[in-house]
C-alpha cells in the first residue's frame, strides 16, 4: 500500500511539474524616464487586495476567511507604519459619498490581472512579447477612466497592492517529500505579492514591484511588516528600507 501511495504521489508531482509555470526572473520595472521627486505628489493608497488560504494536495487554493481577515488587519497596520516615510503625501483611499467602492474593487482586480501579465510577458524573458523586447520598454495601463473617479480627485497617483498566500496543507507537504524522493521539484505554498503605482492622469502603470516568492507570514504582525517592506522595496521617491526600518525578519 505504501508503495502505491508513493507512486501515486510521484505521478501527481510529475504532472504538476509539467503544468506549473517557471517563476519570473525579474521583479521590478518602471516606465522609461519616470521619476517621483520627494514631496512633489499626492498618492492614494488603495485598499489592498488580500487573499489567504490553504493549498490542497493537488495545488488548488482553498480560501480561509479567518486567515484573510487577520492578514488584512496586519497588512493595513504595517502600511500605516510606513506610509508617512515614503517621501510624498500618501493617504488611504476613502470613497466618501461617491459610492465608488465597488468600481475601485474592480480596478484593484484589474491591477492584479495587469501585474500578472507583466510578470508573465515581460519580467520572464522567455515569454516576453515582441512589443516588450526593446530594452527599457514598460508600457502597461489600467485605462484612463480611473482618473475620472470623484473619490480620487486631487490625487496624482494610486498605489495598488495585491497579496496571495496559500499555505501548504499536510497533504501538499507529504507530496513534496515524495516528489523529492523521486527527483521531482514540487513547491508547497504560494506567497505572491504585487505593488504598483498608477498615474491617474493617464492610467499608466509607471512602477511595479512583483515577487512570486515573498517572505513574511501575513497572519502575524511581524510577518506582515516584513511583507510590506518587500512589497514597497524600491518605491519611487524614497527608499522603503529607510521608511520601514525595524520591520519583521
């Protein structure tokens, strides 16, 4: 029985190794010529798009509402601790009386989709689209209409943040061990994050920091602080290393 279990696990691992994409090699990109002098602009920090769950044996994500709510609170607190040190006026999004919260949720999801495309078709050279092969080419957008929203009046840029964490289940970890015995690489857990700055005048994505293998357990305050520091590493205007000094390890 143990032998059959081993071979079954190795078979699943082999299939997953063929279907899992190769991770991105580059992590940060910005529009050619883009600069953000400290003290020059107003940035709106959008509500982070946060998902936390468990990764099943087969690699599927199973949402966990309690983990997600805890992570949302931890990341929000960590962001408040660093936003004053980012070199410009960074304020949290407030829809006020505009009733545009639902629309902004859609834009947050759109940002996540665009960030995923940047990772797949620009950051990984092997998949780079013909229009993205020219050195310095970074041409991505979420559309010009975002800057017309009343709830963003007076702002110059919007800062979007997305995190996706799937902690490996016991079955997934067992599969990983069996796969290693068979010389097959299978990951346990997903920890991806994107932070991007959008020019509200044009809708252009002018800076993106994305990593498919982020650190920090977002279910803890210390881990969330580490995650936020990684998300905002290289933020235009002022290095986040200074703003987030003392974050989690």
